């Protein structure tokens, strides 16, 4: 996140007039790499508002559909009664509980004097700080922080008991308070697990909570990590006028909790109802809202019965901290022409791709969301099927991705030369349309292609894999040479450098791991990331990790590695074979295969990593360099060959297991001492004979190790060979 007072970050383009704003933030992968090596720049936050009148809101009409934006401001905040319910079971030990405590310290200081609060910690026991809601004072905030500080993780997870206790606290206060009807009651509930103690049946927990809350208590839930019962939390929030958020394992739970609280910290209205005449409006989206929070916006869309309607009557009723509010007015909604901005104002130049029916599309989007929420809440199977079918039909008509629809990328089409050709990068990256398929309720998402695509490319021996072990094949001499490079974690190695000619650069970033017990090394290194820059005919960036492929070729596309898919555009084709390999083909004459190595339960010395294989080097120039590239147009021979590949070294005396006699290799005018070895490649599926060059390939490679270090993942510079430019 960047300090917004310092202006927008680089590459941000803002195009706006009085009624329209278009913000584009599209940093290239290289720009990201220069800012942060992992490519994660932080949150991109847009702060904006529109000119509003203190009235019924803003209504816009286009092509028979309307949208109503209601976001009143300058209202006094409602008092809130809030109970923080925190999981303190054994699974919260360590970082999760510490981050949660730190976030609660910040949130407590943000409470207003008119608010009331309490704190509940739960595991297999329910521990209540106070048996009633407490006024916000410096002393109560201090005492609350002390209570939170002393929470310790232990035991199981009694979700039902914790919720019941929190609801009783709130109901008791509202029943005996003079301002109960003019306040908002909230539960902020955080857990990282499933119910394991007390009531553990999901439907019973939901029923108990709904009956106790009676629509008077809104429950906001936060689920942390991979083991949480997120479906339960989602239904708890949906059925009790709340929201839910998921915090992934690697994310900061504290910052997520603070951000979530910021959304609901200032309630301004409660019990909002917005009405339109039934004779004027049909198929309106949700019109009843339990709360309105500062900084949010209520949006309603629907169809007009009469497209020629001049005025639309609107009534809004709600409660704020001091009174019951009623707003009534007739809003002019003169007819709009198709394709025009709803306000009648011209769009900024360069925005010729706007949807001429965007209000209709907004109506369909809101309706689909509401159908999905109703489907999730329903326990009646016939009703669920009816809701599913309606949501599916709308999603297919308006091309939305939902749990019941999927986006398919075009599969490969056989060519006469036996190779495969992909049709489109995606709807966002090529001319081909998105094809949506229907998925039945209850089925799991499958691969993006109906038949996973396996690349029809024979992988050569020329490769780098494992820790990292390099293999170079010299087919004319029928020789294979191998060597190791002992790098440092975080180093980025130049593997193929042909930027000046074919326009191709391949770099690999190392990750470290402890050496296995009784090993001769102090540490291991593997390739965590392979990056490929293609500069001709148009620039494209590829970043490949064991979990995903990021393709930035003007538009950004992220492909998960656990699904098979083929995409292609402008001479570049990327084929992902699920959890196995990624094949990159460039202009039909260059092909690389990246093997994906995953461990179900990795040992301390193992890491998910990649292997890099050159399948086709025909399109690379004679000036190609890099740790692998420098050998592609070279030949080699042995000056003394005492043992051939077919002979067994075990028959020779005084040799270590796995090694044969030494020889001298002549390559690129150098004489390099080598020793015969056997090495496994292709994920251990094939064993090869090779001549091994010791000492980090001294005399075999040009220069030394430091000459092959790149400054960032897409660095094209090369201090050896022809190319010397380091700028992209």
C-alpha cells in the first residue's frame, strides 16, 4: 500500500470528467520485480466519492432498467453494542492469536464513548470477560486489553456455545436499555477451525443461532486458514444480517480483522426500507436492509414497467440515532438513449468500449448474487434446485462466473505438421470468446479443458533440475556432459540469454533448504521460479512457479498449475499439464518444458521446485548464451575415452560407486577434466550416462558463477557473449 498523499503509484492513468472516471493500473512484471522480488506490491486502494445531495439518492435509467444509489452522509453515528468473540483453542497458537490480539488492541481504542462492548474467548470452555456490556472508558479499554493479553490457546472449539453466550449478552442489554431500539447490536466472531466441542452439527448450530438472534443481532464472521468451516461461517452471516471474510493461511490475520472492522465501525441507519410503486417497477433487487454503515452504499436495480416514464416515486424509511426517518419524492427519470452515459454526459476519449446496457447488466449481477445467497441459505432441496437454475440461467445469459458456471479456454486444434495450435489466450487476451459450460449442483470444479492436454514434444537432455544439476547434450558427438552449480538462496541465474537475436531470455531464481542428514553439503538450492521474457514479435513476460503461471503480454493472465489448460497468442503458446509440467513454445521453433516437483509431505530438506528442459532450440541464435544457452551451438569431444557409455564402471577397480574413470573434454577451445557418472533426469524416470565437470563447472562454462547472476527476474543483460544491454 502506498501513501496516498504522495500521489498515485507509477503506471497509474486516471481519465475523468464531471461524471465519469477510468483508472488504469497496469505495471509490467518487470516493474513489479523492481519494487518487490515476490511481485506483491500491496493493496491498491482507490479513495473516491461522488457529489451527493442530502436526499433520496441518485437514480439513473437506461433502456428500461434503473439503478438507485443510496448513500446518505453527515448523519450522526448510531451507538453500537458489540461483542468480540475470539477463538482461543489450541489451533490458534502462535502467530494467529498474536496477530488477533494486536488487532483487537487497535479496535478497542477506536470504540466511541456511546458504544457498549464485551469480550468472549472460547475453546472447549466459554470465558466471558464481563457478564454484561461495558461502557467505553479509558479504564474499561485498559481492562479489556489486559483480558485479551492473558488469553492462552488450549482445548477444542465450541462455536455454538460461544455464539449463544454472546447473543444472550446483547439481548439482555437491549431489553433493559433506554437506547436499545436506537442502537445496533453486532457480534464479531473469529475462528480458525470447525466445531469440535458441544453442538457440532452444522444445521443445529445455524438453527440455534437464528432462533436466539431473532433478526436483532448481526453476526460478522472471520475464518482463518485452510481448516476453518467457511461454509458454516458464511451461512451464519447470511442468515443474521452480517458479512463474512476469509483470511488465508499466509495472510496477516490482524490487518484483515482491522480492515473488516473499519467497514462496520460507523453505523448510520438501521431498518432501511426502500419502496417503489408496483405499477412502475418490477423485478427489483433487495429493498430491505438491516443497517447502513458509513462509507458503504445501498444499490437497488430493477425494471421499469413503462420505458417512457417521466417520474419515479420513491419512499425511504429508516431509523437513526435520534428519530425515525421518512423520505418521499418523485424523481425525474427522463428517457435515455441506448449507448449514452446514464447522466447524458459524454465519456472521456478512449473509452469507446463501454457496455451500452450496463444498468441491465448491473441488475442481472445483483439478482444473481441474491439468488446465490438464497441458495446457500436454503435447506429445502426443491427450492435450492429452483434457485440454482435461475442463477445459472442468468449467469449464462450475462456471462458471469458462478459456482454453477465455468470459463473454458479454447482447446488445441491438430495441425497438419503434427504440432498443436491454441486458439486464444482468453477473453481478456485474444479475439476468441469465452465459452461457458454448465456445472451441476454439488459437483467440484474440474480441469479447464475437458481432455487435459499433454504436449507432444520430446524433451531433450539439455536441462537443469534438482539441486540444481545441469545436463548438456552434444548430439553430434553422442556425448552428454553434466555439472552442478552451488548457488545461494535468492540468486537469479541466467539460463538462456538470446535477447539481442531471437528475443528470448530465461532466468531462474533459487530457493534454499537444509541439507539432508549425513549429506556432504551444508545446504541445498532449487529453482523456485523460472521467468521467460519473449521480446519478439511483441513483448511478453512469463513467471512460472510450482503453483501458478503468470503471463503478462499486454493483458495479465494467471493460470493455476493444478489445472490443465492451453493458451496461445501472437506466436507464444503456454500449455499447463496439471501438477506435472508447463510447456512454452515460441514461434514454433523454440520450446521449453518446466517440470513441476511437488511433495505431499515434504521433509525439512525438500522444497516444491521446478526443473527446466530445452525441448527445441532451433530458433535460438548462434550468439545464445547463459549457463545452458552457451552450449546449444557447440560441439565437444573426449581426448581420451577409456570407457564407453555401454561399459559398466563397476567392473573397474578402485572406483567409487557411481563413478567411472576420468577423462579430458575438449569444448570451446578448453580442456576440462571430467569423470564418468550416471544421473537421473525427467523426475527420476530416466537414467543417463554423462561426463561430470567438477568445481562449479570451472573451465567448462565461460567466466565464473558471478557472471551469470541477474539483478532481477527479467534482467536481459549478459556480461559474457554478445549481448551487454541490461535495460529492458
